C-alpha cells in the first residue's frame, strides 16, 4: 500500500501571513492508497489534480475524476521537477515527493517558534497565540480565532501533538514540545505509530493493517439493509464480515458491537479499531466503521454514497455522531 499566519515578533518569532493556500477537496478519497495512471477514473484523481494545480503543474480548468492526458503531463512535469523518472504514473515515490512539496508550500512562510518559557494552562502572552496559530495550522486546534490565553483547548491540542510524535504527554509546551513543533514545520519528523496496551506494537499494527487492507477490497460494494457480504453490506454487516476474515468474531448488530472489545477514546484510536457512532435517532449506538488512520474510516454507508466508502472522521455528520472506538484485537 502506498500509504493514507504572520505574527509580530515578541517573545516568539513566528510568521504565518502570506502563506500559500492549499485548497481542500472534500471527497471520500484517500490519496496514496493505490497507484493511479492513465485511463483510470477515481475520486483520488480529483485530490491529485487539485494538489498539482496548487503547486502549479496542473493548468487545466476542470478538476475531474479522470486520469487523462492533462493529468499525465502534469504528473510528468512534477516528476521531472523533483528528480523522479517521468513516467506519468502516480506511484509511491511520486506520492511521497508530492507530500514533501505540499508540506514545503504549506509551511513556506512559517518561522520557527522560539522557546522562552514553559507554556501551560493559565499563562497569557503573544507566545501563546503564536503556539495556537501553529497548532491550528497543524490541525490540532479547532478554533475560529486564536487568543493569548492558554486554556483547556490549547492543553488538549498540545497533548494530541505530543502523543502523535512520541514525546512526554503532559499538555505543557516546554522546550521538547517547541523543538518537536519546529521539526514538524521543517519536515524533519513524522508521527509515530500508536502503541497498544494489549499486544506488542508490531503485532497489533500488523493486524490493524490487515483488517484495513481487507476492508478496502470491498470499496464500492453496495449498501443493503440486513446484508453481511460479500456482495453487499449494511454497516454492522460490513464490520462483522471484515473482522471475521482475521478470526475476530463480533456481534452482528451495532449495539452488540458497541460492547465488543475495549473502549478507546478518539485521541487513542489506532489503525484497525472498530468505530461506534449514534444512529439517526437518539444517542445510542447505530452505526459502525473501521478506523484506517489519518482521521479517516471505512464503512458501509446508507447515505448518498450508498455503499462501502472512506470518509473523514471530522466531517460534520460523523464528527457529531462519533461515540468511541472499540479495540477488538
């Protein structure tokens, strides 16, 4: 698998203004999970075209799901620019290079934070606001306007970052956390794989990846109430079927699956975890899915997509209805 703001210098030297915008494409796609090439039609191609357009390589007006001549030429030009073989095929090497270039653009005008003091709950200052700005840019802090106050939301955002990058999780922005943030900005480090308390991390990671790989084989299969595969599924039928392929027996319905395994918070989710959501009515379990990493999950949807799809966990509908994860392996 191939994968998934400018502030005045006071205590912290930090710049974000003038940053080049990278336009998001809100589609149910997971760029990098398969090779893309000429003649293919897939939602991932929309994402690829937009990224190439943001970087100045795709000059065609329309963003489509088709990998045609314009996309081939754009990929070739990008490959040449980054020193790869220009074959026009979007494979793993091109994906990694694209992520690197997008990161460079996103953080082009972001200056490193300068550590001067411990930042923790109750502290005020422009350095707090600078920290909030970069946490927001990294996707850890979801607020409209950054402030100079270090409150509970900032603490939680810092803890999420600390957890993702394998450093002490205390919610305090000390020198180690500030240095880690600067390394992220410069593209020097990536998130560490999450640990599991019940098995060795390598074993659990392998099982989780196997679950996800099996689940992805059924992308596009239609939704059918009461079905449990292999040609159609309802939501709990899909999770029941997938986990069964690796020897894990779940309850057949959503409410039963909500009791299987061990409860896991959203911040501790790992690849392969079972996800539990409320249904369309009330607050009890009514929908299930499988976490595939990068805040995305795969599930059999009865909505507009009507079938097995990959969805962003932050999307409004599912973000509001998420209850918890269940670790069943």
